[in-house]
C-alpha cells in the first residue's frame, strides 16, 4: 500500500504521474478543496495537473505513487 508523502518531505521523480492532494482555483469557475488529482512534477515548471494543464501555480500539499494497473488472473 502506498503512503502519502508531504511535499515538504520530498517530491516525485521528474515526469512521473502521481496522485496529488491540492486546493485552489485552477480557473475562475472552479475551486478545489483537498481534491485528488493525477499530477506530475517538473523542476523547471512545477506541478502539472492532468485535468487542469493550464494551472501554473498549483501547490499540492501531499502526493503518493499510483498503484499498479489491475491485471486479471489467468
């Protein structure tokens, strides 16, 4: 089981998708409160949220690795 990691304690590997908990306003009509979003972190660009790629100042408080994809047993 993956555990939450505070962004104060570390950041994910570059260009790797993770689950991030974020609050804020990605645009004028949307406000997120402790929302769970698929995101990646790039040192030169910061956090990039898949659902809101134009949100340039997203600041998640924590993140965790995504689980492995489901595989049907044979």
